[in-house]
C-alpha cells in the first residue's frame, strides 16, 4: 500500500510538472489582471444592492452603464486570445525558445480557425470581422488546444534546427524572426488545411469544439457530483503534501471561467437564474466560499483552536496562521501544524469542503444567491468582505454560516488532536 501511494503521488507530481500543464497554468494566469480590471467595471455596473440600477439610471440616464459594459466586454471577450498567447509563450519559454514568435504564430492559427463572418438579425452576412462570441469564453478550449499544439510544433522545429539560420553578427531580434519562418509556415499551413476541412461542412473548428467538447464539459463541471469530486481531490491531494488546487484547477479553471462568462451574457439579457440556463459552478464558488481560509476551510479549525485548545503547539501555530488564514492562505496550518498526513484531521479536512460546497451549491440552485458572473475580486480578499462585494448581505450570511459550520465540524477532531499534542508536550517536559 505504501508503494502504491508513493507511486500515485509521484505520478501526480510528474503530471503537475508536465510542460503542457505548466504552460496551461501560467498562460491562464496571464488573464487574471485583465479579468480583475474588467470585474471592477462590471461590478460598478451591477452592484448587488436593491434599487441601485434604478437610482443610477435616474441620476445619469438609462445608458449610464454603457461605458462600464464596454470596458468589461473588452476584457472578458478576449479571454481566448489572451489565453492562446499566454499558453504558447510560456510553453516556448520553458523550452528556451523565442516565446514572442511562438505566441504570435499561435494567435494567427487561432484566428484562422475562428469564424470571420457574422450574420445580422436580417440575415445579412458581414465578412472581415472577428466575432467576440468566439474570442471570449466560448473559444477557450480551442485556445488551449491551439496554444499547446502550435507551440509544441514550433519548439520541435527549432530544436531540430529546421529553421533559416542567419549569419553571425545579425541582431538577435532579426535572427529570431527568420528562425520562426519555417515552423510558422508549417503550423499555419496545417491550420489552413484544418480550416478548409471544417469550412466544407459549413462550420469552424472553434464552433465544432465548443459544441462537441466545451459545452458538454461545462455541463459536466456544473453538476453537484462534479463539484464534489473537485473539492475532494483538492483537499485530499493537499493532505498528501501536493498542492491540490494547482493540480486539479489547471485543466478545470478555464472551463468554469467560461461558465462565469456565459452567466455574464445571460445577465445582459436580464435572465440570470439556474432555470434560465445559468451555470452554478464558477471560480467564485470555490475561491470565496469553498476555500474560505484556504483549502479545507481551515479558518474554522483556527477558530476552534483559539476557543478551546490547551496544547502549546496547537495554540502557537494557530496564532501564527490566523492572519494568513483571514487572507485565505493556509500553508502555515497545512505544513506547520501539520495537517499533511495527519490521520485525525483528514476527515474534517475533506468533510468540511463537501458540506461547504453543498451549502453554496444549494444556495444558488434554490435562488437564494444569484449565479456568479465574470465579476471577480482578488482570491486573497477576506471572507465577509468578498461575500458582500459579490452577493451583498446574502453572500455575507452564507459565508458566516460556512465559518460557523466549519468551526463546529473541526471542533471534536481538534479536541482529540489537542489531547495528543498536550500528552507529547507533557512527556517532553518530564
């Protein structure tokens, strides 16, 4: 069993450090600055306060939010473009290859494979455009595939020296440009062939992937069972000493981000509810509710310790972990207490996130909370504050319930662990 667990953990560690997953994780992180900026503008346009919209309209006119929506649209609607650039760039950079050239070729490939026409309400076809519908959330999976495949081919050509080699003395920028010509031509030629194939059937690769892959994946991640699997894996892997969220969320984050962007589109139509097709599973569900205080909702454990613990180890570690925990950073508890490979704390460390996810999932499902849109706040924002910004006083109430619940569930396990710590401390003082 020990060998099996070690082999399993080693396999996960290797998987987490593969070039593709590293590029995917780093590339998608590149979207965070623009989505956070866009979130600010979207939040101002849609503050969760009753009567806010009517008040603003009475003061600044019915079109008061047009500029705010233009900014948020300009950020969220190019999510796929930023993703393909970031993924290709970081893949090439990790391979010690020119990242800029690789990223630009990936962007051209993505553009070739995406629709360049749009139909008006009257049926007129307008050409020479790039529809934002495919450069935002609906194009994310295509962006990931194109970013990884094109960068792999680009790096293969460069490493095998299938390039135009310039004489010594030529500036590096000029040399890099010529190095990219042959691999770039090969990638774009292959992309053009794929475009012709799908164009023959009256569609594009981006539309095909969205219909056949992305939409089913979004629906799958939106189920209660799918969400439970996510939160259990994040907690279990962290308990095993691996950074569970980094491993699990690498391939999942783009999907649930697309869910939140789809919800934003529904909000523009004025019908944001689960009954109208809104998604429940979004990054906000995990970042600001299921991970209050960090993975495992360990803020509840810290509160339980400060209320009752007698052992010096428990109290000192918890005091040091309180401030980071308020900002959703719990590595001091996980590795300092430790929670890692601690059999007593394993059960609540997994059980609390499951109960937390159930609470937030049901809150959205029954309509107590609205489905989350693309509005985000920094993941380090303390609970209560994040709940109010995202969902008003109802969001605060749900977060308070989660914190109280987590404290109560951790409490009996904390008492058992505290007795063991105290016993060891008394032995050491003899």
